[in-house]
């Protein structure tokens, strides 16, 4: 739009000020100063309107009749010619019977001016007084001011101009909108800012808490053996048996006893043999007696009963997996403060328990971050033909160093009320001729050469582009472990002494006397006797002594571990994309060279300027006018054409942590990711023995397996049992650490030496009738285990991400094929309507100082949930809508866009990336600012001024009736929208406008284009 310079106020016709030092205006000033605001001003004005000083009619002021007569006389004189100051002076004298100076000096004249000024203010303040003749009272005031001008000396200019002077309300009274939603909106904005600040503070606190917890866990993991409590190592003296039980002494004593017993037995046998009658063996009794004695002495068992040692419990905090004083001092002040805040005493709480508590707190902190900050998605759109495809991309940056998300916006905060009652700080730019440029598309024309394709004679150019992508990924991982272990152990120590003595004495006595006697008794018995004698004696003696020490070991341990770990990961991704493009230029049979000439295409418009007459103009500067439209297109959703674009996978293995891996699992859609390994794991072993003789001792050895990626850092061995003697003990070996538990010692704790894979242990008891041992080893996760988990997790995430990308690209390719021949963009006329509505909305926001938050005349039915009209709300909103649609000629709105660099700098690259075949629409989308000029509809100037002054529509009254000058018939409204010709007058000559496009046309021949100048001086293609 082209406009003349706005008509500014003539210095010779300044506005008439209504401010004066009257009691009424003094009361108004006091009401404003007291903070009573609009309500206080209305109360004072109502009190004045009820007084005798208020002029509700033209006859209510002392000189009302005379002022009306003078105004009529000057109007009559001005109908034929411009009245001079001489004519005005004569008219004053004729009407008042005195000159102007005399009239102005009277009390009636002063009272008339005072009452007119105060009355006009009261009428403007009170809505119920708007029906009073304010224009007639203003006419009286202008006429009285003209008399004062003449009395003070004829001013410059013409009298008729002085009679058209505007009236200025007292600005300092602050006569703003009667009912303002600005305060409500400001309160909402304040609430939103408070919520944002509170959330930012909460997020900052959670991130700080996260870092403190993470640091504390790392410090606990770095504690070394010197920082952990363990049992003191005390030396133990050797234990020796009594002298008589010494092995050498025992064997010697047994041999001496055997020798003595043998001598006694032989001597006794000899004496008995000497005294025994002939034919009687007297040694038998003696041998039997000594043998029984020896056997009884040797076979006799020692009778002994076990006893139980006294038990004094040791507090766990003295020997458990707990930090000592050095370890507590090593912790940083922040970690110590954290533990104190959480009620954890590091000097009495086991380290693994503290770590578990902090890890749970860390997980809870991450959960709170997700609830507060969330994981927003960035929306963008891709147009495929007429289809708008929404692309959602998760935001993966944010949350400080964790890097798992951004900040989600707050939900909409509704405002209370029906319609806005705010008004913007807007003033008319002035009164000017409304000049509009109308243009008609008359042609398309080919212009510059865009490309030339040459094909030589006999040449065949064929481009066949075939693209096929096929990828298949199958990953299968299966692990099976089966362990069967049978072990039997029984340990018995025996010390035995066997003594055996045998003595055989053979004596033969024979008498031979040369006499032989024989006889028989009956048929069966016969005897014979001879007398012959001889004496023979032989002695055989054997003495055996044996001492044996034996150890029988029998361990019975039946343990069968059948562990089947089946980890099967199958990722099968099959992507097949076939794209085939064939482009052939065949000049094999041609008679000459050929060329294909491509030209850019321009639109050709015919433009004409029209003058619509004088209008009150309003100028608006709209920042980033397409911001909402762009955001709306970005957020447009179509369930059938909605894609989720995977974010770029920039995650590195070392960036994966216990805090963010779950988020990435969700984003990548991975299903086979294992949780991170625990910081501590506990491995155990046990042993028991007993039931042997008092001379039996028990021992055992074995290994405790340590999980891969863990190291042994702390061990404890506890024993229970009964004793034979007070010198009982249990010797222990655990890794490279040793200890002897004596009488009254039940538990041993020790730091270990980072053993991996397995840690050996050995046990040996002494003078214990029964013993049971429990072994516990604390293992800590190594950096290698965490790094291994990170690499495995990263690999699985990458595989899942690649599958997502393949699925996305496949869907996008399918949509492209469905689009067929793509017609880019929309009809330019549709784009113009869109631009006009966006600009109208922005101008209304500036004009009314609101953002349409209260318009909700359609609500969901409580019965069936379907939309229905809120009748009372629709009535209020309808009046508001009609006022702003009728008060301005939106169809005559004109605008110009300013470059992108006047907008937000962080949006520059995005704005420059917008593309559309319609250059005017691209210009609008990229605009950083736009200047918009909107004309007021003739006849609505006063209503608009009332709104800008008081924030009230329709001059503070109801909707206009059909007889009101503010009533706009719907037929006229429709006709104006359809660009019905009116009283506009063409101004100047029409001209041609060429607008470049991004369309390309192939010329019918291969000749290069030429241009020549026609008779009108225009360059056209020859």
C-alpha cells in the first residue's frame, strides 16, 4: 500500500484541554492518588452527575442558549463562505449584546466553561451517561473557547478551524479500561515465570544432587585396604602335648613296659613249670593272665568329654565392612555432608550398605529429573504432495552432564473471564488517503536460461540410475554353563600304640625203662605200655611293639550346579530399496546436433493503484509474523502420516552411565540391554567337621570363585564349635591373609588383595571336638567390568538405532512413492489468505493487548462429551468479535515484510531453509518483522477512539441495532470480502510487475532466447 503522509494536527488548531482546577477534578485527582483507581473515579463522577453543577443537556449551563445560537449563526455564515474574524466578532455582539471581552469576563461565562468541561469528563467516565448529547455539549464548549480566543486577541488561522478543535481528556487521571484482563494475564505470566524459575531451581538442585551422589559413590569405591576396619593380627604361642604324650616318649615307654612284662611272664612260667606235677602244663594260666593284662592296657580307651568355651560377642561396627577413621577423613566435605543429611554414620554403617543407599537415591534423583524436566521431542514437517508428514525427533541434549533430554513446556494456564477487556497502547498513525495497489496475473513468461542439455548428431545419451539397498543383520548369542561337582571330605587324626607279647614254652618228658605192657578190654579197647623215658624242653618267645599315626580324610560334599544361561539376541533387519530412473536422449537418427534449452519462468502481473478516500490509519509493527504459523505447521499431527525420526546417535561408550542408559534404551527401542553390574557382590563358603576322638583334628581347603569383572576387597571368617582343651585353635588362610582364632575368638575380618577369578582358603583345627566355619568375601566391581558393560550396551543400542533408521527410511520412501507426481506448495491465493489472517491476528493482539486466551464459547457436553455452544459465553464473545471485525477494513490491510535478520538470531538458519514455489509466501515465512497498515472503517472512528481510551467496545453500549450508524449489513460485509468495486478511483497509470518463480520450462526449439524493446519501452522476448 502507498499512503500519503498522515494528516498531523494543525498547530493553529490545538486540542481543547478539559483539565481545570475545579472541585470535581480535585476529587478525581485525590481518588487517583489514593489508589482507588477506576472505581474511585467512577464514584466521584457519579456524585458529580447527581449534583446541580452537572450539565446533562445544552440548556443546563448558564449561557447554553446563547452558545447554541452563536454556533448556528456561524454555521449558516460558513455555508456560503469562510467566515472571517470580523464576522465572528459581530456575531458575538449580536447574540450576547456585548463584545467578546465583556462576555468572557462575566461569571456566567466562567461557570459555563467549568460545568461543560467537568460534565464532558463525567459523561466519558460513566457508561450509563453515554446516551447524553455529548456532541452538542462539545459544540457549546468549542463555541465558548472561540469567544475566549476573540477576547484574548484574534489568533492566527480561520475561525472555522477553531470550531473543529478536538477535546483532550486529563491524561493524569489514568482513565484506562473499566474491566481489564491485563492484570489477570500479568498474574498468569507471573505465575508461569515463578513456575519456570521454581522448576529451573528444582532441576538445578536435582542435577547438583545427582553430581554429589555420583561423586560420593565414586569416593566410596576408591577406598583402599588402609581405610577399612579389620581384625587385629595377634601372635599365638606353640602348643605342645605333655611329656608323657610325646611321640618318642610314648614309644620308649611302651617298649620298656613290654620288656618288663615279658621278663615277668617268663620268670613266672619257669617257676610254675618247675613246681607242676608231671603231665600238667602250669604255664598256661600264667601266659593267659599276662596276655589279658597286656591286651587290657593296650586296648583301653581314654575317657574324655568336650567342653564349650565362653562367648563374648564382638560389635559388628568394630569388625564389619566399615570405614575406619582414616577412611572417614578421606571422604570430601560434600560427601560427609551428604551422608550426614541422609542420616548415615560412615563409622558404623557397612560400605556396601552405604553404596546401595546412595545408588537407590541416585536412581530416585534421575526419576525426579524425568518427572520435572521430561524428554521433549522436536517437531518438524515434510510435505509430500498434498500430505503433510509430521516428523518427531527426541531431544537428546540437556540435563547438564547427564545428557538425556531437554525441558518440556508448562501446560496451558487458563484465564478467568468471558471476553478480554484490555486495550493496547495504540494510537492512530493519522488520516490519509487509502491507496491500494491491485494486481492481476496476466501471463507467464520465460526468462533467463537455467540449463542447456546438448546431444551430438548420432549420439545416444542414456542415464539409468538403479539403486538397490539390501541389508540383513542377524545376531545370535547363546551361552550355556553346566557344572557338576561332587566332593567328600572327612578328616580324622589318630595316634595309636600297639603292644603285643607272645611266649611259647614247650617241654617234652620221656621215660624209657625197657618195659612194654599191652592189653585189651572187650572187643574195642586195647592198650600197650613200654617203659622208656626222656626229658626235652624248648622255649619260643616273640615280642612286638608298634606305634602308628594315621589320618583318614573323607569329604562328602555332593553339589551339583546346573546353570543354563541362554542369551539369545536375534536382530533381523532386511531393508530392500529399489529405485530406477531412466533418462534417454536419442539423437542416433538425427540429422544434426540438438540442444535442450531450459528457462526460468516469471509471473507477469498488471498493477493499478486505486484511491479509496480518506481513512484513519493504524500502523502496526509485527515481529516474526509467521512464527505461529511455522510452529503450527511443525506441530500439525496426522495419525496416518506421522513418523518418528530417530535422533542422531552421537553417544559414545564412555558417556553411558547408570543414570542415562535407561533413557537411551527407550529412545533406541533396544530390548536386550542388561542393567549395569552391581558395585558389590558377596561370595560365600562353609565347612563343618566333628565326631572324632579326642586326638582327632580337622582341616579343609578349597577355592571361592569370583565373578568376572570383580575383585576381592574384604573377607570375614566366623567359627563356632566345641573344644577338648583350652589351648584349642583354628588356623585360617584366606588368600594371602592368615589368622589363628583361639579360645574366645569367634570372628576374623580382613582386607584382601584384589584377588580375581578365585580366592583360596584353608582351615585347620586343633583340640576341637566339633567345628563349623562360615566364610564371606566382599567383591567390588572393577573398571573393566563397567567398561565391558558400557561397550556391550553401546553395541546393542547402536544395533537398535540402525534398525530404527532403516524402518524410518523405509516408511519415508514408501510415502514418497505414494505421493506420485509431486505438486509443490499451495495455490498463491490460499497463501495470501493465510498471510492476511495471521497478520490480522497479530494486529488484534497488539490492539487489544491479549492473546485470545478467553475465547471458549464451545465446550464439551457433560452428557455425551460432544461439543456444544455455551450460549451466554457466545453472546459476550460474539459482540466482541463483531466490533473488531467491523471497526476495521481488514480486506484493505496492506503489509510489507522485512528481512529475517530482524528476528530471533537462533532461528536465522531455520528461516532461510523455508522453501515454497510462492515467493510472496516464502518472504512472509522468512520475515523478521512486518509493517502492517489497517484502515478504520468510515463511521467507526469514534467507537475505536472510545475503545482506545476506555477499553470498551461499541462505545460502552450493546451491539448496534439496524438503525445505528455503526451497523454493518452482512451483505455489505460479504461484498467487501469478495472485493466488490466501490468508490475507489484509479490513480496513475497501470504498470507491469514480474515476479520470479522457481519453475523451469523447456523451450520448443533449441535456439537461445533474445529480447527486444517494444513500443512501450518494455523488453520482451523476440
